C-alpha cells in the first residue's frame, strides 16, 4: 500500500517539475500564442461587422437623407505614435466634452512613445486589442499590414461616414492609400517636402571662420574645426547613425527600397531601372573609407551605436554641433532652440543641394487607419471627419488649448508660442503630439516667430521639385522574407559599424560584410525587387 | 485504469492538494502551447491561428540562411555555462565564508551589500557600463589615462566584452545565490561540526569534509534548474549592455538578441514563433541530456 502511494507521488513530482521546466522553456512562444489566439477569437465578431456595416452603408447611401445613427454612446480607442504631452489629458477632456455633445462619443487617445515604437506598433495590431483608429504610414509598413488584412476596408464606409473628407481628399491621394482596389486608410492632406538634412551651430562656424557647408569637404572642415577648437564638444553627439546614413544615401543619390535595413537601391533618381546592391558599389567603398577617417578624428563617439541620446539634445546642452532633421523638423527644432537657448544661432543644410532636386512627400506618409479589431468603425470615421474638417476640433487636438499652449493672432491663421505671459520651459512646453495623421492644410496654423528660413527652403524645394516615382512602389516582401530578415541582421552586425567607421580595418570589414550579405541571400532580394520595380516602371511609363 | 481511480479515491486529499498546481500549468503552460503552430504558418490577420496558410518549415529558414545559427548557439551555450558554473561557485564560496564568520554585525551588513545589486534593473546596469567604459569620459579610460597607460577604446574591441558581461552577471546574482546556499548551510546540524571539532578538525577540514559534501545536492539542483533556461540567455543583460552596437556582436550576440533584432524591424509572428520554438526545443533537449547524465552517475540527485 505504502509502496504504491509512494510510486504515485513520485510520479506526480516529476510531472509538475517537468511542467515547470516546459513552462520555462516555452515562455517565448507561449506569449505569442496567448496574445495571438486572443486576436483570432476577437476577429470573429469583428470580421462580421465590416460586412454588415458595408451593407448598411450601401443602404444609407441609397436613401441619402438618412443620417448616421449616433444614439448609442461609445468610447473610441485611438492610438498614435510618439509621446503624450503633460497636458494631453486636459486637452482631451476639453475635446471630449465637445465631441460628446456633437457625436455622442469620447476618444481615449493612447501613445506608443518613440522608444521602440516599431515593436509596439506591431504588437498593437497583432494582439487584437480593440482599437478604433490608429496612425498608419508608408514608413510604418502600411502596405504590408493592409495586405495581411490588419486594417478594415473603408471603401464602402467613407462616403457615408466621412463625407467631407471623402470629397476634400484628391483622388490621387486616395490612390496611394489603395491596396488591391480597396482603401484602408485616410491619408493626410498637407503637401510638403521632407528631405533629409543637417542642423548645425552657425554661430560656431562664423566664430571659427569655417567655410559654409555645401558639400562633404566643407562639412568635414566644419566638424574638424569644431572638434579642435571647442573643448568637450563632439560634433555629432549621442547616436550619430541617422546623420551618417542619410548623408550616405543622399550624397550618392541612392534610392533605397524597403527601408533602412535593406541594401537594394536604384543607383540614382535619373536611373531608376539601374537597381544595385549598394554595398557592392565603388561609392560605398569610398564612403566607408572616408567615414573611418571621420570616426578616427572623433566626429562621433566610438560607442555611438550603443547610445540612445538624440544629437539634438546635446546641441541644446552645448556639447553637440550637428543634428539630422528633415526640413520641417529642422524648422521646428530651430524654433524650439531659439526659445530654449536664445544665444545660439543655428542653420540648416538640406541634402537636396547635393543633386539639386526635391521630391514631395507621399500623402500616405501620414494617415489614419482603422484596425480590424474595431467595434465602432463608423463612429470613429465620423470623429475623424470632424477632427480634420472642423477648425475648433482640429486646433484643440493638434495645437492644444488656446491661451495655455498658444495664442491666436488676429488673422486667425498664425499662432504665437508660447502664448503671451508664459515663459519657455518653466510653465510652457510646445504642444507637439504626433498629429501628422489627420493633418488638413486649410486648418493648419503658421507659427509666429518660427524659423524664417523655412519659407525660403520651401520655395527652393518647389522650384526644383521632381515627381515622387519611388515611394508609391508598394512591394510585398513576402516571397523573400527569410532573406530580408537575414540581410537585415547582417546589415546591423556588419554594415552599421562599417558605415560608422567603427572598424579597425575598413577594407577587411567591407570584404566580410559583402560575403555575409551574399550568404544571407541578398541576390534573391535583388532579383525580386528588380522584377517588381520594373513592372511598376513599365506600368507608369518610366524609362 | 481502475487502479488509478481507486488510488484517487484513497488519497482524495493529496490529489486535491496537487490539483491547483496541475490546473495552473494546464491553463497557463499547456493550452497556450497550441500557439506553437504559428511557427508553421504564414500569419494573416484574417485567418488567425488556424486559418492562416500552412507553410511547413519556411519560417525556420531565416535562422539557417544567415549561417549565424551555429555561432549564436555556441555563444549562448558558452555564456550560460560560464554564468552557471562561475556564479554558483562564487556563491558557494561566499556562503561558506559568511557562515564561518563570527561577527554578527559584519555578516548581516555584507550580506545586504551583496544582495543589493539584485534589485538594480538592467537598464541602470547598462548606464553604469556606458559611464564606466565610454571612450570620451568613461571612468576606466580616464583612470587608465591618469596612470599613463596607452589609450584603449573598449567599444572598438570585442575581447573585453565577454568579461564585462560575465562580471556584471555574476555581480548581480551573487547575493541572491549566496542567501540560498547560506540557508542550506544554516540547516545543517551543529552536531557534525561539534563532533569534528572534538576530533581535532580545523576550520578548513570542517569545510572540506562537512559543508561542501552536504551542499552538493543543493548545488546540483540549482544547476539543473538554471539549465532549463540555458538557451534563453539573459536578454536584458545583453541588450542593455551592448544594445544595437553591431561592432560588438561577434562576441556578444546570443539567440535572444539576434531574434529580437531580426524581428523588431521586420516583425513577423511566424518567424518569431519559429525562433522561440527552436530555442525551447533545444533547451528541453539540453535538460534531458544533463538529467540523463546525472541519473546515470548519482541517481538520487536527478530531477526525474
């Protein structure tokens, strides 16, 4: 008897123990499994609703008089990228008060924060959390997700629930949001140029009598002068990757396909069909050798790839001289610094000057979409329609509370920041949440006392504007995804340190990088991209 | 079968007591394991878990195609073996020292001081490392410059990082492990030691012949338990100290960080699960092997 019991308990102990071990081992896949199965079960009711609402949309479109039913009070869950402002809850309270009266709904605005936003964004869509509206963008894998079915098809809903937006957004903008004949997002309406460039300390350049920055040599001379004469200053402080990477692509005019981790590019704007693996070009070799000399001169720290500090923060702290920004970003940054550090003088060098042309940004670069998991897509669209088109709603959500975050000038088109009676950084910080997705130019405000170089820049860009022929190529990397993952890995491990000049011997490191890329299957991606891109160029009649 | 039911009926209470634990593991460990199926599908939001197309082993390709799998697995295993053996050894030594120390005040204080790093998050450890070794104004390079040593840039060489990572891992876990061993030592009967003293054994003889042999079961158990996670690496540790710094990957990349990097940008549920599955299977295999060896040599200490 006793013997038997012992046998049983002795069986039970290892059983639980092995369960514990398996649990420990399986941790990773379990998490994915749990969250994803939640999404699977959640998608069942949600999958039914778009069809149903599509039908109702069709019905109400038929008898046009019917106004959408808003009798049921709903709370909408919205997500945007980036970080909230300290006053965001206050702003949203105000906003929701209006919204509740007009549309019987409230919006809970959530933020992903910039830190690690890609993973968070991916998880948001995969986890099946009930989200009614989310920021979407060509640079946040919009086309991939739309193809995978992460977003709701809005084609049938737009005319009924966002009639004004449906009318105002031009057809060619809708086209850029169309995947497989269906519209999955509402692109923003704010034609602009967002080329890369560098913000730098102009006052130091003048003080040290350095040449004006207009090419790689004068840039080098500038950094050299700053490094030698300003003790404790690292020309590009913090993480210098963006500065160097964009300098590379824009200086040689490489048009990279598939984002930063990819190494496939058209060799220049004028030769779109000449598609190459850029690490195998002589230009790349020349560049990495030059970057080695820059790194050795201490233009950035040797641990720059481990750092998270923005170069711009170090400019404000007085220990940095250069910061990568796109043109509108530079305008914002220079305005900001003119308020926090009024004694500094900054200037901007746009990389468009290397080749003297600018490309307008794709409308789909900033948009709003509705994930499949949404339970109130109709109301969410109605709110978006209101937000874009009603100036009161638009300004409150975008610029904050009038009088607290900005004050409106007499013309009603210009805002003054900080508003009268407030001092910078003590009781006022610019209200700058990621409002890009719902931008609608007629409702946008100009900043008074903004950087005066911006207008000149925009004129410069408009004068040399060329059509955007690369961004609309919406490629699905599905057939080569394991090669893409492997190449991305090699890029991080061998490409980044090489391009930052952080290797003892660039020639040997280049050799290694190239052979690792080949092993990772870069040629397969090249063939695939060539085929896809050429098909697009044929279709559009680009030589 | 009938025997089993009779067994249940007879030991109702015992079975009742184990039921919550079994239920817990069934609910939170076994049922979610269904998600492993993702590793073999091409995930789509429409299809979900069972509706997505089946693609066999396609998702595992990216692990193999880069050719890094061998290096990564080797790095992961070697790091963990060093972690486990060195940590346990040092913890053991510290525990014995503490146990033999006479002063109560000193004993308590040093125990607390050793335990403190356990509470420090790896994010802070990462900040320490940056401030210690940064080439611009890090403590170590500045000290070396003061002492007139040649300039050495830690972030340009992969060699020192193995030791830095091992050091911080050991440093962080030392207090925790020491307490476990100390507790085991405190459980030993005083009589053994008294008897040994009467027989004229000095302190070293007592440690060698009484404390260490009696600690062996604890030692083996702790090692076995840590082996389960051997392929898990220590993601926080590596990620916070090394981050995205590709120039150091050759000696610091483990499966966890590799998988994180490849999927953070090109997020794919299928490939992520595939990598997790590889890691888990390998870990299980390892535990089974080690356990097998232990069972062959010292059966009493084996886990199962």
